[in-house]
């Protein structure tokens, strides 16, 4: 069976280009080769042997070429059949997502839920994306049980947004038990295509605490390291804070409810220094203290991947970082968020 095809010069050039292309699709080159062989007078049996195809394949693409020459050789996909009961199927996926899997897993994956419901995993993914569901993610929170939450939070937020004239506002806290870890194996540095690598084994050289006072107006940080976090150390740090400012200037200090911040020594210090006013955050509300954001920064930049040969070396590197940070400090900009996303009376404030 021959059924020879007649090609124009342009058609022959295009078909040969497709068969020689190294960037095109293999199936397109295969179809072009079939038409070229038929145009050269090859029999269907010879074409089947040369291309490795069936007679049905030849018949389909010869018919398509006869109806719509070169353009007829491009694949035409039927596409998916229209989905029925989309709203009902969507509700079924959403309801199943909210229930834990029966196999003891804590959450669903798209493929696991798709297998369970006998639907496409891409359909599950589209429904999750539409409704903002991410079962693999987990967020932790802790509601404040402080009966005076609103009063205390409003007082602190007021200091951030509308501080008293000629006064300085500081967020003060301590980052405790910072470990001076030294690696047993050499650190392999960053290189193209390869991340920095640390060995699993390390030496512990001890711990220390870092006291920090974050100036909410300038972003500058006053830091001090200590072997322990005690009331005496806290009072000593407040004394340094007072000494670093003009006499008589009012200092508003925002701190949490740590027991070391509320001892008789602290009370005596506040009675002696009438210009220092301490504002305590509500219980379980450390997010209101801006210095926590700065602690997260120094954790990422220095502590998490640092190598420290001793506690003294750790202290030296922390203080060096603070000195360099203070050359270009950054303030925290606070704004109110969407109240509808928060539960109860807690004020929705975010730091940036």
C-alpha cells in the first residue's frame, strides 16, 4: 500500500527541519518522518519498519496531513471532561481535610487525601489553594491569661506609637543560657553548588546570658553579657542604662514578668532613681517586647551557626556584633493588623 503524498518545497523543508531538530519533541519528529517517507513513495510496511509504528498510526497522521498539511501534524489534546457536582465535591474535600486520617497520621497530603476520596490529587491541591488550606503547616500560640491584658498592652503600645516628649523608651530583656559551642570537625566553607557544612559533634564550653536594651526611637542596642541572670545583674544593667543617658532624663523600661525583674533590689533601685519607670508586659505576651525581635536577629546572625572556643570568645563575638549593628541600627515599625483575625480582647499588633 503506497498512497504517495505530494509535498511542496516549503512543506518538505519544514518536515525535514522537524526531523533534524534537537530541541523539538520526539513525537513531532516521528510524525514528520512518516509523511516524508510516504512522499518518497515508501510502502506502509516499509514505513512501519523504519519508524517503528503501526498502520493505524500512519493512517491517522496521513489523514490529518491531507486535511490540514503541516499544521495537522501538531497534537490535539481532548482535555478533561467537564467536572460535575463541583461544589459538592469541593465541600467533600474540605470536610475530609478537617478530619484526621484513619491511619494515625496527624494531617493529610494531597495524594493521600486524593487516594482516600478517589479524586485527582491536583483537584485536592486546587481546592486547598482556593480556600487557603495548608495542612502541613503548624502555628503555635499562647493566649494571655492576664486579667489586665488590655490595660498593660495599651500602655506599652502607647509608648511605641506616642512616646513621652524628651524621654527614652527601652525594651529590656535577657537572652539566657547561650551555649558556647565549638565544633570538633573543621567547618567546610560555602562553595558554588554546596552549602556551608558543620560536623554533628561539638564541645560545650559553658553558657552565658546576654542583657539587651533596645531603644525604640533609634534602634540602638545597649548590651552586656553575664555569667548568670539574677536580680543583681538586672539592677547592674539598669544602672549602666541610666549612666549612658543625660542626668534627669526619663527612661521608660519595658520588661516581662520574670521574677528577677520584680525583687526588692529592683524596687530599691526604682525608688532611688525616680526618672526610671518600668512597664511590665502582660503574662505570655513577650511578642509585645520589641527586643525579642532583635534577639531573633542576633540568633540568626551570630549564635545559631557560630563557632566559639570559650565563653569569653562567645561574649567577645556578641559584643562585636552589637557594636557593628549600632553603626546602622534599625527601628521596629508597629502597626495595627486585622482585628477579625484575632480572638478575644488581645490587641492585634505586628512588628516589621
